[in-house]
C-alpha cells in the first residue's frame, strides 16, 4: 500500500503568509493592486493571485507608475523605492517581513554608527536578490556582497568589518564564510559577525533531512528562484539521493512512483500547502488507475 506524506513543517513561513494575506485583503476591496516583483518565488501561487487581480510589475514599471496602490513583498525594498512612491503619489501596502525589516534597521544603524571609522559592511547573500538589494540600500550601496570564497577578495583587509547574512542563506554556509573573512582581515582590525539567518529557514534544515531519510522517494516542490529552496533541496538530496525538485504536479515523473511504498512531499518557505496537496492527489490518481 503506497504511503504519501506531506512534511508538516514545509510551506509558507509567516513572512510570506502575511504578505499573501495582505494582498488578498486588498484585492477583496475590489481596487487595483500592483505588486513590486513576484510576491513569492512560486510561479503557480503568483498565477493564482494574478487571477484574483494582482498585477506584478518590475522596478522600471514601478518608476513610471502614478496614483496607484502597490504592495511591497516580504523581501523588503531599499529606501529609494519609498522615495519613488512618495514622488509618484503611490500608496504603499508594506508587507516587508518583520524579520527583514529589523535586519534592514540593524544594518542601517551600524552603517551610520561606523560611518566615520575606516570600516566596511559585508552581506553574505546572493548578489541581485531582492532582499539583498534592500539590505545594500541601507548603506547607500556601500555594503559588499559575498556569496562564495572568491568574492572575499573584494573585501579590504585593512578595515574594521561587520558581517551580516541574507535571512534565507544556510547557517552552515554563513559560518564558513565568516571564518574565511576573519582570516582575511588584518590583525588589529575589528571583524564582527552577526548571525541574521532566519530561524524559519535554519530550523527547517535538520527536520527536512530527517523527513527525506524516512521516505523512499522525495518530491521537493519549489520555484526555481527560491533561495531557501535550493538549500533545503540540497539537504534532501544529501539525505536521500532519490529526491526530485519539481515546480508543481505536471513535473512529477509518475513512473518513479510505481516501484515504491513510501513517498514524501516537502517544499520551501515559498511553497503553498495547496500545491503540495495537489501533487499528492496527482500521485494518488495515477496509482489508482
Ligand atoms: S524566511 Fe524568515 S525572514 Fe524570510 S520572509 Fe520568511 S519569516 Fe521572513
């Protein structure tokens, strides 16, 4: 008898849940609502909200927009976005996750406090990622973004250094990069690091590994752009080589489900529960034919 389990810890984190709830509340009022960037790194959930009336725009379109209502997603935005909104008479529905907001404020405070010393702020994160752009914006674009070891060469050796992390990076990766940066900075210079990886991501890592190990076959449901999705999927793959990343039910190689007795379905902080349920149902339907 085939057993299919959905990981109870997978699915939207509270930041994404709140952003989507805010969007739905606004859309229920029947007024036009724009969203700056994809509300969540999941094209299927974005399509669902677009059908309800949400209009996704990019920063170029945002700059040309006037007299409208715009939702800012959980990733947050740099100060320049708020300035544009003010200039263009845009009403902002701010769904920046409180965890990201707090991090933006911490970085901004540190940048202001250390402005007159010979210092630099480093952010461990993915260059160009929306959250990282919002964080770098707190330092007037001065923060140095590093993701991999070779990027450390961009960090000056002879400056006091303050290191933060994008909220959705892996804790393990953060610790490794902090060690490398600390070794890179000259003795006598300060090198302080602040672990700002979000608990919603860090705590899921162990749990998802155990979940992956406990099933013969794993389908990890996640959009291609999700940063924490990549980390969580890598953990699944490490613990269970028969792990497959899919965006939705249409990506499932159903033939794989024929020779197993236990299948696990899990996902990232941007994966809706209903999508994992749809995947489960698709497998059930196929196996009951
Ligand atoms: S992963 Fe954490 S910081 Fe990012 S949106 Fe979710 S709750 Fe907020």
